[in-house]
């Protein structure tokens, strides 16, 4: 039932166009650094929700905890 | 959207949010946090000498369910200031380090901003999250 950091990275990058993610974790608790133009101009709350929405109800369940550091980048 | 008029738990949460200018939904209590993320968020608020109300979500799963439905935020802790969701542990910590939290709480000048990025003075950090780069 555990989740790999690579799976999370892939799903974030697939779910948020133009984003790049670096994910570390132990199968239950994860830390993700995510950057991309999709975050530009959004509040912190909205930036985090964008990533949370990729995982929906899996957060707090299959993915016990996901700590995020988000950096908006220039659109190009 | 569920019918709030027939949902006492939702109403109780809404009332708590509107009546407490600084309100933290957390796992455990400020004295005995039950999760590293909640502990860290409490430590940030306490380091600013910020009085706050706290709700322990652990005793009843319905609290968390209704809270997340209301806020659209899936994880705990959740900090509300003046009725607005500020964020969870990551956002609160980032805003503390940048000084935005002090600004939001009207604490400018009363606490070091650039220094002391780690609020849990005297204790090891419950989790090491930042600065992976």
C-alpha cells in the first residue's frame, strides 16, 4: 500500500502542466518541491490546493502527509 | 453542497471560525500536540506570543470531515485568521520566515523575522521539511 516518491513526482508533473517536482519520502510521509508557471499569481492557499487536487482523497489516507514547497516560475 | 441548516457540526465549526480571530484546528492540544505538523504550527504562534484558540480534531472524525468540506483543505493543521483560512504547517512556516505572518497578525517589529526561522526553541524540530535544495 505504500507509495513511491517517483509515483508522486510523476503524478504531480502529469497533473499540473509545465510543472517540475522533486519528491522525497518514506512511503507515507513525503516532501515535495514543485515549481511551474501554473502557480504564478496564485495565493499560497491556491498553490497548495492545486497540488492537493492531484491526489484528492488519497491525502491523509494512502498518502499520510505531503509537505509542499512551491515556487512559481515565469510563463513562457 | 450539503445543507448547513441541518448540520450542527458544520454550524459549530463556522461559529468557532467567526468568533475566534485566531483559530487553529490541530491534532491534540497546544500543550500536547499529537502530530509534528501541529506541534510546529503551535510553536510558530507561541514564538510570536500570539494568543489563539485551538480545536482538537481527534476526538470526533466528523470534525475533520466537516472542516475539510468547509475549507476545501484536506490536511490538518489549519490556521484561520479573521475567518479566513491561512493554511497548514508549510504555509504558516513560510509566512513566518518571510514576515508575512507577523504582518497578518499585527506583530511587526515584535519578533525577529530573518533570524530564528526554527521556532521550536530548545527542542529539536519535529520534522525537517525545508531547505532540501
